[in-house]
C-alpha cells in the first residue's frame, strides 16, 4: 500500500464531513433571516479606539514589528551556527559576520530615520 | 558527525553581482548617514559607477564558464549575455529615474510615498522641496535580484533572487508623484498577486525536492533520468514553479496585474520593470526548463504551448480596445511574452539565442517607448490618453519619428529590430516542428500591428487640436536614453548579424 494512502483517506473523510455538515444543516436547521445575518461576519465588539479621520493606524507598531523581525531572523540563523561553530570553522565565522553586518544596516537605517522614537 | 567542507566560491566569476550588491549596501548607508542635500548626487553616482563597473567586469569575464558557490551559481553563455542585458537596460532606465526637468514639480517620485494622498503631510513635504532618494537603493536591490535570478542554479537561490528582485519593485511601483491613488492601487495589486505567485513557486520547489531529493537543477535532471515512474509529483511541482515565473513575465492566465501596474507605476519604473523583469524571468525560466526539466520536456511544452497562444491572442485582442498608451503597451507586453514563449518552446540552441535576441531588442524598445511617453505632457502630468496624441507628430516631428520607429519595431516591420527578433524566434519554432504555434503567432502579430500602427496614424494623420499634449524639453538624461534606444533599434534591424553571431556562441546552458 502506498504511504500516502492514509493521508488521502483522511482528506476524503474531512471533505466528506464538511459536505455532510452543510447538507444536513440545510435540511434540519431553522431559517430565520434578519439584517444581521446578511451582514458580513465579524466577531467581537467594535474595535476601540477607532483610528482618527480616514481609517489609518499609527505606523509605530509596524516599525516595532519590523525591528522584531530583524532580530528574530538574526537569532534563527545564529543558533544553528553556534551549535556547529567548531565544524564550520573560519568559513562559517566569516559568513555569519557578513550576515550580521548586513543585518546592522537596516537597524542603523531605522534608528537614523527615527523608527525608535515612540512620540 | 559529517565533516563540513566549505563551498568553493569563484569571486572573479560572480564579481558583477558582488559589485551591485556592495553598491546596494553602500546605498543604504548613504540613506542612513548622509544629510538630505547630498544624498541624491551620491546615490546617482553610486548607481552609475556600480552598473558601469559591473558591465566592464562582465566584459572582462566573458570567457568564464563555471559552476560555483557550491553549485548554486552557474556562470555560462546565456547567464553572461542576460546579465549584460539587464545591466544595460537598468543603466538606461536609471537615466529616466534621474530625469528632473520634465515635470514642473521635480522628478517622477512622491517626496514621501508613505504620506496619505492629498494630506497636509504630503503638501508639506512637497513645499519643503524634499525628494525621494530611497528609490535608488530599491533600484540597486532590484538589479541585484535580477542578476542573481539569471545565474541561479538551484531552486532555493532562485527563490531568494526572485524575492530580492520583486520586493523593491512592489515598493517602487507605488511611488508615483502624480495620480498617487492609482499608483498605490497598482502597488498593492502587484504585491498581493506577486506574493501569491511566489507562494506557488516555493510550493513547487518543495514538491520537486520531494521527488528529486535535491534542489540543485542538474541533480533534479539526474533524478528524472534515473526514475522511471512516479512522475506526477514532479510534473505538478514543475507546473507550480512555472506559475511563479509566468506571473513575472505577465503571460495569460497570470496577466491580470500587468495593465494596472504598467499604468499606475511612475513611467521610469514602468520602463525599468517592463524591460528587465522579462529578461530576468525568461532567463531563469529557460535555465529551469532546459537544465532541470529536459527529461519531462513533453509535459512543459504542452503547458507553454497553451500559455503562449493564449498570451499572443488575448494580449493582442485586448490591446486593440485600449485608448491609454501605457495600458496599450501593457497588453502589448502580454502579447510579446507569448511571442517569446514560442522561442522557449523551441528548446534548441537556435531557440535560446533567438529568445535572448528578442529580450535584448524588446527591452531596448520598451525603455525607449516609455521614455518618449514620459515626455508627452499636459498640465496634469503625463498625457497618456491616445486622444491627446492627435497631431503630435506634426507638432514635434522628432519625437513623432522616434515613437514611430519604436511602434514599427514592436509591430515587427523590416529594417527595425522587431522584424529580426520575430523572424528568428519564428524560424526557431518552425525548425523544431511547432508549425501551428508559429502560424498562431503570425496571425497574432498581424492583429497586433494594427494597434501599433494606429499610434502612428493618430500622431501624423490627424490635425493637432486644443487637447493635443505638448512635449516637455528633456534634460541630458532622457535624451541619452532615447538616442541610445532608437539607435540600437535601427542598428539591430539593419545589421543584426554581429549580434546573432555573438548570441549563437553564447547559446548553451552548462550543467
């Protein structure tokens, strides 16, 4: 038997269950329509505070998120390098330092352009 | 534990790419530490020096044929030719980016693209006379991605190059100084659809890895040769990789973004991406198909046959109905992708060199045409509606004549480069037995000739009226680009043989 057969069977079961649920709901479920049911689905209460005039959010959060990504990606590569630093030798050391220099550039850019100032 | 052997890297062979990479990083430093007043000249000089320097190193390197960087980089004839093409086209478009005397407000880019269109912030930035200089940094990174794209010899490096090329382009598209909302809409559409197609590419790479156990293109080919059955996985993987690449060249049915992006982007950026992205993506596509997937040629030929015919016919037919010059050029770009695919399907050395010739000549014409469009203006900026071009040839004979040369070349009329490239691509197709495909291509080029010639008719055979746009006086930058492209178009059309000889010698991909 092919190794992928169980996955295929699982996929068919999942698809079948979805179809079954929709069909059975259309037969047995009560149908009482109102305005809220026709509106686009959104869960929870209205988000507060609403952005001022024109629906824009402050860019600060995105800048912080970008900063996180810079350091996050740095660590993703630093850990595997650190684990096998001995085996990788001088080539690995030079490569990781080149990588760190490249990462410092956007960091410096963000700092100089005021991305670290909250107010 | 496995012992680690450091990959051999031939720094001389990849020097052109390294030069552009270092220039791009220096460009980030320029933006970071230099005061606003000197950024623009520094960025321009940096871009100019790095592109010309890379081109010189490329010419010195012209005899290098090697695979380096642990098998990730292949420097061969097509790679060198395509890198040179990208550098020249990027240089010519860089002049358009530098142009500042056409628009009364300054260059073509928003001083602060992040400011809300029509807001107080935006007016303040304009009033202070700020100029966008990050465009040069993005420009250099895009060129870097394109250079890496055509030499990539494994799927992962190819994907990274694809992203390095695409991400700056998404941003640059949204930076037009005028018609900001249109530009931002184009950028968003391009980004969302582009990211979607990149996902297809990386998923396809995963499936191919699942089949071959390697991401290196020659090893995928070996795996195909040694495995008899179980080809469904690799066929699906190959098709998904093609989706990613066909999106970049704007072939039907992955063309929906093209008109909006061509129209919304600042015209220098339209010129840049319209010319160079096609070169990079077709270069990568040929390497992928010929080096990795020659074992399932039958499968991808069928796909590309269909895509090619659809692109040519749909692109040409919809272009007939366009009244905006930039949108018409976008549909023409879709049709031209179809013509290039005829050469890709041919899959022979003559097909490869025909495709490369097509990319060179078509790229030059594209940059030249958009340079001309950027000069035709009225009080609201560029006048791209065809009705405003009425009688332009009588008002400004030189510009009219130049535009006429480009239109005739795109239509494929003899004595222009357009005839030679169409002829060589169709000849390569017939030599490989794709007669029906070539017949469809000829029919499509007859349809296409109509809307190219219509521009000439509008310019020369109708009287100028009060709506006719005026022609802004360009500085030395745009003049160089227009002069170079129109000269190249005529020279390649009248004496194409030296270029054909050069490309015939360069038409072999190494494994």
